[in-house]
């Protein structure tokens, strides 16, 4: 019997669009009311074709079928908007499907986006007992796990503080610890782990591996293909709400890589999100001469330009660029790497330029991601927005000592100095 069986699962959302304000006469109001009344008489349950022109349907999932065996560690991958989070919300019973069926054999504990699963007015201690009760555990069972939960989360000093006052990092540490330690048969973890620091992420990966070794089933969503490869025994690829592939991790990651690198663009622009205190507006990739390009020689300098707007002055605001090859991160750089103290970014428009020297990246296909945030909070994350290729056109003339078969993910960007310290 599979731990999870998903049959023809679909989820539809109705998107409402605001229309521009215009002058409305009294006769228009009366006519509109009459039309709504007639629609109500014709379709008393809201059916038919009476949807307003300002709304449209969006299918986040479409006919997804998937079986996950007991004890499987499956990675769910796909680009932003592929339907990954919607699938996990349905499996966690946070939202209902429009069509299809899900069968879960066992108790489910889930860790989705920050803010899900905990009551903000309750303390950390109270939320631990609340989550245990939701899973059907007795107080005695929860108490037996309590110390381990608190020790793992490292929030003992704040245990009797309402979680609404927790930082995002504290919240994630406690939420993960609760989900991983309480007695569930299925553990669902979304990309929320990206909020934690590197040490805690490593700690979480170790805990999930331990949980899996106990025979529990794990669904893990991540854009970090290294983490997927390390933890998961299989993977499933979602694309535009559909299941494209399920199988061995390397093959699924390879297919995901081909999808992501399919659109070879040299620049991309984004709408300014008014809800965010800062927004990334554009990302461009150029050569050393300032020309747009997505094809480089191994000795060429690569220039990545990111434009972003700060709408609320922020201390410690950082822009990051991550380069990935085969969906595995190989280089990660902050625009504050050269600063002794994290700067205060005042309101305004900023252009950040990141220059990667030639002979840094090995030949291959790469994608570039960028994010904006502070050490405490991720504001915006744009995954794999651009892609580019590096070729070995001039390697035989510019660097005769370079060996193509050399190991490692990057070429050493450092400088060697070799000198004789003793004569023969």
C-alpha cells in the first residue's frame, strides 16, 4: 500500500483583475443589478457562464497522478509557479482540490511557508502542544518529545513568548523541529528551509535523513538540486501544473535543467511589486564590452547587472547572485562581500554589477538566480532567470597548461605563487 496516492488531481483558482476607474451613471448601476438578478434566477447555484469579465481561471495543477511508496524520500522540483506549493497544500489539507483524489495512509506533519501551522498569539510552548494534538498525539506523547524539540530548535529562552514576535529564522527552527520530532508517518517540507542559516540547513538535512531511516515518508520541495540529490531517493518534475516526469533523481534533474535552460535570454524585466519594501526590476548578462550575450569563451569576463528599487530604507539589505550548473549551485556571491559592515540602503533605484573573471567557471551551461533580502528576511527570490553557455574556444592558445578533465565545479580563481626556498 503506497503512503500517498494522487489520482487526476487538479486545482483551479479564479483570478480577479481590477479594472480602471471610470464614470458610472445611475442607469449603468441599475442595468448591472438587473443583469445580476437575471443570472441569479437562471443559475441559482452560481453555475453557467456568468463570470465577470474581470476574472479568469488559472489551473495551478492539472490531472496530476502520482504514487509514493512507504518510506520513500521524494523531491518535488520545478520552476516558480509550477504547482509545487499548491500540491503540498492539498496534501497537508490546507486547501481542497477542484478535481481528483488524494489518499494518505498515515499521519501527516508539514512545514510549508513561514506563518503556516502555528497560531501567532500562542507561545512556542503552546504551539508545540497544539501541533501534537492536531496530529492525534496525547499530552504524554508530546511531553516525551518536548525536550528534543526545544533543544533542536535552540529557542529555549523564547519558549514562553508568542511566536508572532519570533524572527523568521526562529520560527522556521521551531516549526521544523516540531514537524520532524512529532510522531507522523509522512513529513512534508517546502522550500521554507532557505530562511535558516547554513548551519541549521545542514542540521535539518541530517534530521530528515534520520527520519527517513526510521521508515517515514518524506516529500521535499527545493530549488537546491544538491540538497535533492543528497536526501532524496526519487524525484518528480512539475511544469505548468502538470507532472512531466517521475523517476531517478539524476534523470529528473537533467530534464529540469533542459527545461530551465531552454530560453536563452540575455535580459529579463520584472514588474515592481508594490507590496514589497524592495523589488528586483531587471537582470541582464553582458560581456566585458557591455554587449548583451549568453555565450562566452572560458577566458571571457562575464558581467551580470541587476537593477532594484528600495522603497523603504533597510539596514543590511543584500543582493545575491547564484550561478548553477545542472541545477546545482556552484557559485554564490553577495553584493556586500567587500563591505566590513552591512550598509544602510536608502530609498532609491540601484544598479548592482557583478563581474566574474575569465577562467573561473568550467565549460558548460549555467543559470543565474538572484535574490534580495536581509540576514533576517528574504524579500524576493528569482530562480534561474537567465542562462548562458561557456565554451573552450581559445583554451589551446590562451592557457596551454589547462586540463579539460580537471575535477571540481569551478576553476581556481585564486593566485598561485611558487618560489624556490632552497637550492638543489
